[in-house]
């Protein structure tokens, strides 16, 4: 197994697998968040289930955190190794002529997204852990009502915070547009299906971040 991770192909495959896992999580996360636009009660019920279900809390959540850390660490390792490997040849060739801006700056978009994740954890995950495991309120109740919807709206009152979320999700879209294709290439899945996968990747990379932006902007202008 250690030899697998030491090989260039092994690292790329591991990176791709972690990317697919995080992409699947984004779909679930967005689906739950979108319900907050249509039904306060449904959003509260789904959030309460996700926040108290043992399988989610003690199995899926640790795996998710590991996946996030692994993906970013592996991404930085691959980026640094690639830059070191092409040091001489890059000077002889025009890299900009053979690659997109996003492919040359994945490490920077990744850093911004990582900073956003830290903000997101401070906004939602850390307070959630505090309420449930430090204050001991596993019921999901606050003043006799589910607290999730009101906490969500409260976080999006600030225009600065909403702006930070919008910028982060635009960068996530750009990151996904390049990363989606790279992930399938690493898995060797593009042969004969390249155009269809690229189309699917573009749709996913635009729709998912746009959905999160809509949630943030909607609650900023429709809080009560």
C-alpha cells in the first residue's frame, strides 16, 4: 500500500477517489440546504437527523473530515512535485500556451477554498459540536424550537460573510471545472466517453456552487 502512494499514478488515483467522495458529499449537502428555501420544517428535520444520527456523526463525519484533509494535502503534494518535475522543461516551453489558467493555479484556488472551509467550520460545525457535546443538547431544540433554520439565517445576515461565500463558491466552480476532468483522467475513464464526461463535469461544476450561492443570497434577503 505504501508503494501505491509513493508512485505518481497511485497518488493521482488516490486524489481522484477523494475528489469523487467530496463531490458526492456536496450533492447531499446542497440537497439539504436547498430545502431551507422551500420548507423551514423540512430543513430542520433533515438537519436534526444528520446532526443526531449515530451513523452520520460517528462514521460518515470522521470519514468526511479525513477526506477533506487528505484531498488538500495530496493536492499540495502533487502540485509541488509537478512544479519541481517541470522546472527545467517549463522554462523552455510556454506553459500558458498549453494549459488553462485554472490548471496552472489549482493550488491557489485550493488555498482559498481551504480558507473558506475554515470559515464554514467556524460558522456552523464548531458551534454545532459545542451545542451537542459540550452543552449537551442533542435534541436539536432551542427555546422550544428547532434551531437549525434560524442559525442558518443568522449567519447570512452579514453582507461581508455572504460575499465571502459567493467568492469561495465561484472559485470552487473553477476548481471543479478543471478537477473533474483531471479526476476522470486519473481513473482512466475518459476513453471513448470524454465529451460526455466533460459535459457532465461542466454542468456539475456550475450547478452545485450556484446552488450554494442561491441559498446564501436567498437567506440574506429573506431573513425573519
